[in-house]
C-alpha cells in the first residue's frame, strides 16, 4: 500500500487530499472545519480528517506533496517589487514579514502539521503542474489536452498540456503579470466585489448588462493574439506593486472611481461585468482552440480558478473544437492538493492509470459524513423536534411533497462535497417552478443580492428536455452553463421585453423560472443514481409527483459563510434563516415545530461571517 497526502496551504483555499494506491480516498477544504471562508492557513483539520478517514497516522504516509514551489513564488514576488520600486513599498512591508515568518519555512510548517510523525521527504510540484494533474488524472479520458488558467502560481498564469495514459507534459505557458484570472479579478474589484470570492457575483451580474466596454478592453487593456496569449498594459493595473487591483488610469478609462462595496449597483457595473465576461470567453475559446491545435486531441480537461467560469466553459463546449470536456470540480487552489498527490503516484512513481466511464472523482463526494446515531444524539441534546424515516423511499416522497408545496429545504446527506459547489450533499433545495423562489431564497435564506442566479439539479436522463444539451450529457459538478430549451421559454412582449438592468428579474422566462437566468441560461447539474444515491431518489420522487425533474440546488450556507460541514453547522444555519425544513440523513425537522431560537444566538451566528 502506498499512501500519498497532498496539501495546498498558505495562499488561498487550503485543503488536503489523500490518495492510496492511486485511488482518491478523501479530500476536504480547511474552511469547512474552521468556518473561515477561503481559510489560507495550514489545513490541520483537513489533514486530520483525511488520515482519520483512511485509518492512518502521519507516520504511515509514504509521500507528502505540496501543490506549488514556494521559493519560486517568492522569487517572483521579489522581482516584481524590484521592477516597480520605489512603488509598492507599502505592499512590500505587508507581505514580506509573513513570508519571513512562515511561508519560506514550508518543511517546518508541514512537519508541525503532521505532528512531527512524518519522517520522509516532501515533494514540491509547480502550481500549474498540480492544476493540470488534478484535471487530467481523475478524468474519464485516456488521452486529452489540458488547459489551466488562474490568477498566478509561481510565474505561470495559464498553461497548455497534453496527457496520455499515466503521463502529463506541459507544453506552453503564459506568465505573470499577464493573467486572465487577475484581469477578471481587477473588474471584480472595480465593480465593488471582493477579490477571490466575488468573481461569481460578477459572472452572475453580466447578463443584466450590455458589453459596451468590450472593444475598449481589447483596445486599451489587452493585446490579444489569435492563440489566446495576450499582454496587458500594466499602467491600468496596480496589483504588481500596490494594495488595489486597478490604477487611477483605469478609473479614468471607465468613468470614475471603483464602486464602493455594498453600495447600489448601477448600469455601469452591469455593463462592465458583461464586457469583461465577453472578453474572458473569447480568450478562453482561443486558448482552447490553440490547445487542440497543439495536441490534436478531441478531449479537453480544465482546471485553475478561471475554470470555475461556467459560462466560459459552456462556450468552449458549444463553440470550441472539442467533442468532450471534463472540469476538475475543485478547480481552484484547493484542487492542487489532489493534483500533487496524483502527480506523485502517476508521474513520479510511474504507476499505471485506469480510467472510468464517468471519472475517478467519485462525484467529488470526498469529505466527512456523520452517522445517524451521532446526529440523533445531537438533536436530542439541543431539544430539536424531528421525525425519523426508516427508508429512503418514504423519506424522499415526504420531502418531495414539502418541496412541491414551495417549502425551502436544507439537505445534508452522506459525504461532503470537495470543491466550491454544493452537489446534493450540503444543499438548500427548492421548487424550480416557483416564480418567487429566486428572490425569496436570495433575500430571506441566503441573505445575498437578489440578482444572484440559482442553479438547477436535473435527472441526467431528462437533461435534454429542459436544456440545450446532448441526450444524457453529463454535468455532475455544476460547471457548465447551457441555454434553456426554446420550448420551455416564455416569450416576452410589450414592456416586459424592454425591461432594463435588475428590472429584468421581475419577469418569468420559462416554466422553471427560479433557475432560468435573464439571458435564458442555467448552470446545470445532472444527477445520476451511481454518484448521487439518495439525492437522485429525491429528484425521482419530485418528478413523479410534479412531472418536473428539476429542482433549485444552492449551497447550504448564508452569505459570507463556507458551506456547512456537520449537522451542527446545518442546525445553526437552519435556525438563523427562513428555511422551512431541515433534512439530516433520515431525520426531518420542520421550522414551525422547533423551540424558538434565542435571537442573540442567531445574531452571534450571523455576525461570524463577513458580508462580502
């Protein structure tokens, strides 16, 4: 037996992943345990969970891998500061002490996190090498082109590779400071959202605007080549030397200072979002075409933070040269922990690789799960009122009935998802047919902006009935956007057709309006019996009852909070929101039946999470 632990830490979304003899055994992000969103510290809880899941101690590990090369990253940091000196001195004073104190001493930090029990050496992979490995090795393809895109690793900001069997080779890369991820983050910052978490908001805002700035971006900010490579005019940006993403020259180009966070959104922000989204999709598409030209492959694997741009992914699948696409569910830095572990097994140790028709990621359900006895003991201790069901059929039929009556359901089942999407294990569910559900869930349950779209879960064998996708086309990780079928759309007439900006929210656009975005698109998750078990049975029962195989699926959390991990987290979130029903494995709790939550406890719970 060969046990390999992969770790990502100290920069963004720390995580740990355990691979034993090439099989992915466990993986989790640290934020889920600490309740600190995007926790960048050493993933102590995630490491301990992975070892516990496998019944191992750190002394029994054969290899420990780290997802990037810290010294190479430090070299890039120093060179950047020197290139812009004396500008950037304040940024230098902020970052260097942390490097000197912790980030330059990774072996010491890793040893401490492994309780000083691990006595062997450490493997440090390059950042985009880890991303590429996380994309190709779990994929269902024997051979594929690999495209990685993010903010920045050490020096690389994007790479193209080619995987075949158990080998992976990187062929080309784009280098800092020219970065698609940082370009998108610059507009995220300028539009008043938080960098490294608000990019989803920018993507969701884009359909409300018109891309009237896209030509200006391509003319002034970028020199874009046919192969997708580009150079940025750095006089418009401040991230190399300052504490902001954009410069005053950027402000002048786009008509004023950045939007203040939490202030009212204007048409300018909507149009900026639409414009940078159009440019991003064009760059992604050109990079994908170049990757196909380099490799000759008909399969493409994606990873890196930009691969979470599901609108761009859908564009590649529809308009690109590839027949098949597979995206790493934990495409951001967290997935690097899994990538380096698989890289050690296949590339370093030259172990064979066996593909599966779906993939080797196990639905990305790789986190902790909790026994029913443990859940029941907790519910009894807090005085909760609940009903326990003896079998899945009666449970799912009951919950489907509640959902059909427009109840909002908190749903915690089985192993927690690895990656930023809730996939039916830690989800809030609702009836996609409801005209009011999007605004209700956004404002009363998620406490977030009303424009944020909700994603649908749909039975895989009926996906083509509702979305412009191939029959039984797989999208289990909610990383593809597809148009709603024209037959499902509601044609707009008169004043409805001329609504502008956020006014577009007022009009239903399909017979599943709660998941249909204003541009008639949806971020689709397909649900199958092999991966999703009880969640598949719930959707089946809902379809039997209503004729509709589609439900709303959004992450089980409130704004600013990581997705819940345990039944205790779920219980507290349930009390603090307007959720109607909580389902913990086979226990069903109705809000109306619960003893009144103490308001000060609810306030304390919500106060933990920064509203970003």
